[in-house]
C-alpha cells in the first residue's frame, strides 16, 4: 500500500475522529500536498508537507501538516537504528509529552501532535508521524547553521529550561507513573550490537581534535587519560549517560539548531519550537545543554557567555512551574562540568560533517565499508574543522570538565 493511501485511509480518518483538531465529528475530505516540499530529504527520515481538509457542520477546516516517514531503505534503517528511533518518537508524542504537560506549557515548546504509528508489529517502512506544520505560523530554521548569535542561543536555552522543568514537576507529583513512562522509552544510541561505527567516530574524532594540541605539547597527560578511557567507548558513554539523581529529566536527545524552529520579528528571533524527539531519553539536563553549547554556540560566545547561558536556563527551569523544586544554579554548574564531555564527543564528529561541502547521504554511506566511512568522518570540514574541534577539546580541559 502506498504511503499516501495509508495516510488517507488510516491516519486522516483517525485524526478526524480523535478530537485532536479541537473539534468533534469532523469528516476528512482530502489532502492537498505541497509538491515543492513533498518528499524533502532529511538526515534520518522522509518528510512531506500538506494541507488536510476536513468538514464539520459549519463548513471546511484546513490544517497545515507535516508528515514524517521512516526511510525506505532497510540497510540504512538498521545501520542508524532508525526503527528504534521512530518508535521512541511516537512514544514521546503519544504518551510522555501529554503526561509531562502542565497548564498547556507543552504547546509553547512543540508542534501539535496529530497521529503516530510505529509499533514493532508494523512494517517499518510504513511508520508515520503527523504533526502541525509550524511554517504556517511563521517558524523556520535559523539562517545560520552553526555559530548562532547570543539572542538565538539564549532563546534556545530559555525554552530548554521550560521543557526540563516539566520533568521535575512530574517527578515530584507522580514519581511512580513518571518512572513507568521512562521505562517505556526505547534505547536509540547505546546499542552494543551496533556500536562499531560509534567506536570509530568517537576514538577517531578525539585523535583528530587532540592532534594540534599534542603537536604543541599541550595537555598531554589529560589527553592520554581521555584516550585511555575512550578505548572502551561503549562503557565510557554509558557512564556519561547514567543519571545522578536528582539530575534526571526527559531530554530532547538531539538538541541542536537543526531541530529547532525560530519565529522572527523585525529580523530578530522572538519565539522557538522544538521538534525531532527520535533520540529522546532520560538523562542529565546537561546532555541537551552541552550539545547545543558546543555545536551551535561559537567559540567566542562560549567563552563570554557560558555562565550567563546557564543562568538563563536555570531561571527558566526555576520559574516555569510554580512550586517545583530544582537543584541550585551552582549544582548545574557542577553538572555541566561533569557532563560537558558528552556535548564535546557528539559535536567532535557532527560539527565537521556540517562544515563539509559534501552533504551527508546516509543511504550511500551505509553501503560503504566501515574503514571508508571512518576515513570520511575524520576528514570532514578539512583543516578548519580540525582547528575547531581542537579548540573545543582545549576548552573542555581548560574548564576542568571531567573527561
């Protein structure tokens, strides 16, 4: 069955009857696809945009929607754990976000969720997620891809604090049900049977970042200690992902510029929405914070505003939900020190990939030998990327972060 037929026969009729459009007894009429955007290539999914037309007793109801599908290619899905990611994302939208929500805060953070289908019994190529198309409300990706300015970063950290506050509220009001939901999350990264690529990326990217420092005789002892720990990268990452309570929240899991949309007023960002919860997990809030910090805050911004970004985040965390107790700002500064290595490790290979002139094609890459994939990973972005990652490593050590 074609994807459009599945969408029309299954998803749209369910949405019409579900009340998720805010109205009962709707009748689905048709989907008007945006041919210019339909099938737009994404890193780990296929996306199309449409306007779904419904009818009620007062007339027509038109709803702009984004439809996300799993990648068709089975080899790529298995290589990147995309089946697990899709199932995890549907759980987040369908169960976790509604449970966490307080005072309709969630709709100011994520798009409206209309439909999701991704059970283990389904055909993975038919996994489907239907969300509000935020473009119709004026949201878009930032023009800058990597080094966002202070206003963009501050807005992202402020909204991140609001999102994480909902987990603290849920834990304090209903720990049992919160824990049960956490146990339903699907592991998408820490999969030992599919770890070989990650091992190459983490170890190789550290070697690349460390090269310029070692050539200058800088921080030799610290770097060698880091390399020794990363020889067992699976165990090392597992230790980083282990939660030290009370520092445990539902993390976005892939919190970066690519997965947030800004709304602009007079050329300046005024609002933000998050999307793509495929790798969401229970973890330290600093997993999200440090990834955005290293990937999307410029080196100058990180040096000037690290403490201010943490304060902006903590102020939002502390005030979003009245009566919720959260750790102190000093506690979060210490948590940053313990978990910053996570943001560095992910950014050390992802940032060079974003700097490279050749876009990443997962279907093509999945068919290359591991050695070829690793070689490209370590050459992405050229000498400039090597300099950028070396500076991140120098910064990590200078800040006395745990490595």
